[in-house]
């Protein structure tokens, strides 16, 4: 079997690493055992299950072979000393465990270094999650950590899907090959030097080709720069607490929203997408948080949003496509200086559309394309110089990654996955990552930061919930105003045009402009569930809890390719198993006000 070499994009996640910031991606799934089935809730049975799925992807048994002096990108080779027990461990929570304890364990696991001489992954079975308020009895969790050079968000979903089933009977999401991948032997020094020479000779030609193809994107950007630019395309990035240097100890928190409500919100602006809504909610949450701390800058915050560029056919040409990185990115203004949430959504949608069409200037996707053709040694030196220069903080303020997941329930040894979170790597000058993986009708907002940058991470979760509630209330208000208009139009329609009238009444979510929404009545907010704060600590004045939302299937999100079955409607009791009541840890701040439903 031929040796598989890391791409330039894969290798960059190795070059970006520092002692304080390791390039890891961690998925956190919580499982609820089916009645009478709890065999997955032990280390021995979990090891057996993982062992039975190792053949699905070579990522589980391959290690890196680095080229001397980093003259070229590393290669994947079979680890001849692979030991499964070295990659899987377990921990049991006490009966007194809380959501805060769970977050602490996950944060420490994510921060723990991997052995770079072995396959670059590790799993932690967390038993006793059912003791935490908001989770079903007997629940357990699996935290799966991979190096970012091996997977991106989308391939990470596929790797995790390889370990799960589409039903409680144990039917794998992906077919499990009977034989393991063919072993790949390490290359000789002579082979690596020969390959490096060929790569370095061909790189300048490929780089010139990329620059020529970027001509349509570069010229408009230069014209805007000469003309003085404009507010929406400004390259200036505000300085915030999120642009400070990061510590090695990462923290985690998360919350969930009903994915169906995102489709309601997107009707506020014609043509807007789920991703636009995600950016708008993050923008509102950042604005609420910084305004509360009196740190909101006059300039808008900017985000880097990774974009998956894999084909949507659901077919992989080879096993390596299940892993690796195949992404681009766009840098986008979040318009946090705009107080109106609907106008903010409209401006984000407009700018995101321009960026995806290549009209928004020299975006990150151009740099991604160019970096593919830079020689390994040059790219490693340039990347490390960039990290040490401190210029990362001048590019954007945060990362926001929306990763579509399976929109149907998945299982592990008969236990149903009920919650799905994620953590991602940080960098000095880039201390906040908001990941939003979707699963089974819900969108999970997952926060990665440090204690120094985000000491009240629970309050930040509350700020995101407030931003979501605000947009949803506008959307529901707009929809309620459109229904009477549609009925009135149907009644006034002449008898000869009955067919047209019927069609009109079906428009339950007519596209509404920002101005029309703004003229409507003030938004109403949902009642937040009561929670028990930790003794001696209070919650911020502006904190409002988001009630657990009932999951619904989303037909627009990309599901795991081979799991095309329809999503069954989860029971209401399952919706209440989400630990939203524990998501906001009781940080030192002013007490929260609970708002009643009008």
C-alpha cells in the first residue's frame, strides 16, 4: 500500500502547536443506556467495542513519520507497536457530581498532551454521568480526542460515526471491513529525501498557478484598499480579552438549541442560511458579554469561520478521505457594534454571501489555497514565525465552526446518544473557539477557552441564550403577523383564482425584511427554568436561562452519509435530559432575574 503523506493543510496544525496550545479536537458524546442494557458502561466492554471497529479507518493504527529537518511533510505509517489500552482509559464520577465537575474533567482531558510517537488519538470513558442533574440515570459519556492534523470537524464526525450504530441492535453506521488496512512500512531516508526534492522543485510552478487563479479576487480587494475601503470590508480588528495569550489549561461549557428554531430565524432575512444564524447568535452573545463587562469596542469583532469543501455526495474515494483536513475559511465581521439583532443578521448574511462568492477581498480561503503549494520547510518556518510574532491576534477575535452532524439518533452498544459537544484548539492571541456541532434535531454551542480569558464561562453561555431568544422572538412575531395577512388575501381572492388563494395560505413563513420586523412589537422571551445556584455565588444580572427545547429533525443539515433513515421524534422526557439547568455555572456576579412568559 502506498504511503499517505500529510497535506500542507494537515501539517499546518503541527506547525501551529506551542507548549501552551496543542492542536487537538475533542468530541464529547453522552449516552443513555436502553432499559436493561448497560454493557457499554464499563471499560472492558468499551474496549471490546472499539477493538471491533478499528478496521473502519486507518487513523486508529497509524502514526507519523517525520522527514528529517522538516524538508517535506510527514507521512502516515502503521504503528507496529500499537496497543489499544494505551489509548483508552476511564474515570467514574461520584454520586455528588455536578455539571461543573463534568466540565472540569473534559477540559483537563482536552489539555493533556498526546504521545506523538503513537497514533494521535485518545478516548476517555466517563462513568456516573447519570448522577448529574439533567441526565438520565445510568448515562455515561465518551470523550474522544484526535490531533487536528488527522481530522477536521467533518472528518471527525465521520470517525466518531464509525464507532456508533444506527440502531440499538448494533447495526454499524459504516460497514466494518473484515480485514485491517494493509500495513504501511516507514520510508527510508533516501526515499524521503528524493520525494522532498521533487516536491520542492514543483512547488514554485504550482504556487504561480494559484496566484494567477486568484487574480479575480485580488484586483477588487486592491481597488477597495486604494479607495479607502468601507465599514463592512474593514481589515481592522478590535482588541478584546479574547486576543490575549492563552494558558495550557483549557475550559469547556455548552448549551443546546432546537435546530427547527434556526429555520424559523432564517426567515427573517431572505436567502439567509443556518450558518448565518449561528454567526448572528454568536455576535449577539459576544456583544452581550462584553457590554456587561463594559468592554464592548466601537469597532466590530471579527471571526474566522471554517468551511468544509468536501463533496456532498456521501461517497469517499478511499479510506483516507474519512480522515484528514479538507477545509477553507472566511474571515467575517460580526457587526457587534450594531444593537438591532435583525439588522445584524442581515449584514452578516450579505457579507457571508460575498465572501463565499469570492467578492469580499483577500479572505482566508485564498491563503489556504496558496499554502497548499508552499514547500514543507518554508511553510513550517513561516507558520511558526507567524505564531511567535503575535500577529494572530490582529486577524480575528474568535473562531466559529458550524459542523453538521447526523440528524438521526446513533447508538453505542445499545445506548442512545443524547448530547453531542466539541472542543477545539486555541492559539496565543486567539483564546475563544465556538463550535456548533448539530445532532438529531439540536444545535450544540460548545465553548473552548481558558480560565484567565473566560473566568465566567457560564455567564457567556447565558449571553448566547439571550441572543438566541431575541432573534427567535422576532421570528415568531413576524410569522404571527404574516398569517392574518395570508388569510385576508385568500378571502379577497376572486372565485376563479381559488388555486392561487390556496397556495397563498400555505406561506407560513413569508420572508420578512429587517425594517418590517423592527416595526413590530417588542419581542417576548421564553420562561427560563429555575436552577439551584452554588452556595456563596451569584449569577449576573443579565443572565437568563434557556428552557430545554424539544428536538426536531432538520432536513437541511447534512447527515452522516450512509445513515439516511428518517429521524424519529424523541420523547419529551429526553428533551428535558439536557443539562441546560447546569450549563451556567454559578460564577461570582450579580443575581439573575427570571422573566415570566407574558
